[in-house]
C-alpha cells in the first residue's frame, strides 16, 4: 500500500466513523502527495460539509466535479455549500 492510498483509506474510514477532523487531516496529507487526487478532494469536501465549513467544502468539491456530478447526494452537498457560502447564483445554475 502506498502512502497516498493509506491516507485516502484512513480518510474514508474516519469519515465513515464520523471523525471528520481526522478524515480531513488524512485528506490533506494525501493532497500533499497528489494535489489533484479526486478521491482525497471528495472526502475532504464531504468532511468539510459535515463540519459546516461550506467554503472549503465547495473548494474541494470543485476539484473533483466528475465524481460530484455522478452522485446526486454529492451534487446536493455542493449546491448547499455554495448557497451557504453566499454563492447562491452559482448554486441555482
């Protein structure tokens, strides 16, 4: 298992256990290794959403829109984050 895979796996496990701060820590470590990693951005975005950090949620989800668009729940989280980050015109597109 690579270090990148380790951090992404740990992030997903922490997220599933509702340990959102730890999940985000692992995502950020993964993103230091691969700044464009879509799964790390996705889990980071969802962790930020779960802690009401909507600006960071939107920023991370914008880095993995292919994954976001495939899942209605993720798309909804993105739209809500935009709205709650005072980016309503973007949220209703």
